[in-house]
C-alpha cells in the first residue's frame, strides 16, 4: 500500500507539476513542453504529468481494498488485524482525497468503489455524482482509520511512517476544509479535530522553522505525514528542485523555481524567507563546501531551499562521499522526509475555520503560534487576508497545494497574473546585479474548466462512456 508514496508519478514530482500552476513557482526548465502546458492549463489529460498520478493513486487504492477485503482472514493477532485494517482505511481515504480534489468538482465526482459493495469488481467503478460524495467516502474511511489506528508515539522505529491516528484526523480536517467551499457548515467540524491532534496526538511546533526541514527532525513533534526519506526509496523531489546538473556535482533536475511574487510576500524579519528561498549571493553548504548561490538555469534567479540539507553532507564537493543521498542521480532522493501535512498546517486549519465562522479573536492563538515562531508580532484579531498570507509563507513550495488554496478561495486573479523573476547580468556571478522582469506571461484561467484537471481521454474511452470528461476539457 505504501510503495507508491515515493513514486515519481505521485509524490516524487508529478503531482507537484500540477501545483506549479500557482503564483508561487514557475516550471524552471522551459524545455519541457508538457510541464509548460500544465502550468498554462493547456494540457489534454494525456501524456505523463497529469494521467500518471491518477493511475498510481488508483493502484494504491486497489491495494488498500485488497487488505480491507482479506485482512480478517490473516493468521495474526486481532490487534494486528485491526491496525492493518486501520492502515488500509487510511491509505484508501488518503489516495481517494488526492484524486477527488484534483479531478472532482461539485458537478461531477471521480470514480470510486470498494469491497463493501456487493458489485465490487463485477462492474466498472462508478463515477460519483459530485466530489461531495467522494469527500463523504473519504471522511468515512478516515474516521474508521482513526478509530482503529494507534498513536504515532506507540510505534517502534521500525514502524515509523505507518499510518497513525493523528494523520487520519489531519486529513479529515483537510477534507472538511476543501468540502467547506461548497458547504460552510463543515468549518465547524475542523477545530475539534485540530485540538485532538494537539492534545491527544501530542503534536507541537519546533522552536526553529528552519530545523523542520532537516533529517534529524524527520520524526519530530511537527511530523504528521510525510514521504519517508531514504537513499534508495525516498522522494526524488529534493533533486527535482535542485539546480539543473547541480553545478557539475550532482544531477539536479532544475524544476519549480520560486517567483518574485512569493519572495515579496514575506514580511521584513520573517525567518521563513531565507529558510525557503535561495537567491543569488546567499551562502549555503553543498557537499561539504561553502558556496554562494547562482544559477544558469532558474528563470527567476531563485531556488527552493527547504530540501537542501541532505546535499550539505560529504567532503570536497564529492557526491560519492555523501551517505544521505541516492548516488543514482536519475532518482535523486535523500534521507530527508518530505512533509505532506505537518502540524503548522493544522494550526492554520483551525485559525481559518474560526475566521470563516466569525470567531476572529479566537483564531489569534493558533495563527500567532505560527507567526511568533517566525519572529513576527502577534495579530489580535486576524482576518481572512492574514490567514491567506500565513498559509502562503508558512507552507511555500510544499505539498499543501497553493493552487488549490487560490481555487477554493476564488482568488483567480492571483493565478492569472504575470509572474516575475530576477534577471542577473551574469548568471554565474552570485553578486551580479539584476532587474526584475516578467518570466511567465499572464495566463488564461477559466471556470469551471480550470478548477479541476482533465481526465485522461483514454480512460473515458476504456470506460465505454461510463465516465464523463470534466467540463470544458
């Protein structure tokens, strides 16, 4: 069930290419025509970046369904059966969640089926009428998972990375947050889930924002759910965002560069900015050697800094001396976990739900925990604009999906706007002057078409008319 987590087709890179259509990043390597088409909402649903996650996530769901259908027959203890069943419900709900919000809309859901249905595997999985129906099933699975799963703290190290109770609550909160764009009553269900993650789940912010993104804190109090790190099995995302060809030392792929718009979103004194973004002249350690950042690849003159720690180890700019990376640069994973949801986002879910219910003063406590860690002053009664700002800078270039935030808030002009970068006079000189220029022209974003991604037309053909394409594609 878990093997697809680190796949290139899911949380290695492909799903993030859909997220590059936000205002926070540009593709990077514009020689990749399909990635450019996804950024510009010109994709067809065929190709690799959009259809591959659909297939992989459904494959993971099928494996979870096998466990749910057969685990009661296993010759192991009842406790282990219950835990395994909880893991399967979690993984089915987790995979279903991603498929639902990426491809489902209020007017049309995505296919779903499970062994609880007597017709399971006797007919094609039905496409549900609305994504709301998908969300109902996701919540049902995650609630069953939460009832069966242990707390993360009960696992020995050999089981770290398995589904646990707080992870199920976290994705319930996120599902309700996405559901609330269609039914505002769902906001009321979020704060209690967030409090359970804090009080029963034992989660807490780390004192330092930068330290969250280190190998030593893969399993810290801020951990909720990640792609597990591993030199042979971790997510390749750290290498995907690394400078193309890695300055001749390691095979970075050069994708997903931050925009000037994101850089300027940070307040003065916000410690998260430098922890998130490398710009020309910034100093960092790379395979044991201190160097200044420059790029001949990045169209914005900047790079994501959150997943660079693993590349700091080694000696004398020798990649082979670094035990924390995959030596195969064609699968550039590292030992660093890649957070998919972490405790700071839970605090911001609670704050957002309270603000949406008109309880702005109550939202101050969770929101200010996040702000204060970054070295910023408290806000007495935060507004929805304050919440949007905090989500953007706290979770920048992570898998929280800035694009979906803009969609569910209706902030379509942020998506459409031209995006800027820093064009340096000498792209190999870390201290060369720059001018700010448009690096990605304004794009056309239309509704309802671009609120969801296209289903691969070949899937519709194979379904012989049982599945319908999303409107406008």
